[in-house]
C-alpha cells in the first residue's frame, strides 16, 4: 500500500530532529538522554533539595525530548524503508493532514485514539 506523503515531510522531520538534539544539548544531555558529566545542579548541603528538584525537572524534560526524538527517527526510518504514512498498528494509510501536522506520526488517528 502506497501512502500519500507530504512533499516536505523528510525536510520537516530532519529540522525537528536538529531542533530536538539542540534542546537536549542545551539541557546537558546526549541524544540517548544521558546527562553529560559536566552538568552541575548546585553545590553544598544547603542546596541539596534545590539541586535534586532541578535535576528531577531536567531529567523529565530530557526524557520527553528523547521520546520525541525516537518518534522522529522512527518516521525517518519509515521514509527510508518506503513505509512512511502507513500505520504501524493497523496497516492503513495515515491521513495526509495528520502527517502534515505531525510528521513524526507512525499511527493513524484511530489507532492513536485507541491506544
């Protein structure tokens, strides 16, 4: 089954990937979500609670960005494999409007809603 792929899907996905990687870098993380050794969250016992809170917040942001990056990478692999635009759950075509709005989508609206 050949899906209708928005012409600029790969360009949008690559731009989104670059943006996500820059955000991870700004937070002191690698593409895999690991924090670099040079990231500091405060010194001393008095700052321990604030440092723990900040670290927890940063880790949450990093995890969210990492998941978004994985979704973009899955979509890029699908483009390369010729399956972009086909739902990985049901095998039906993902609507062009959904792909235009959310290029990293790998499921149709019905499967995403069910899931």
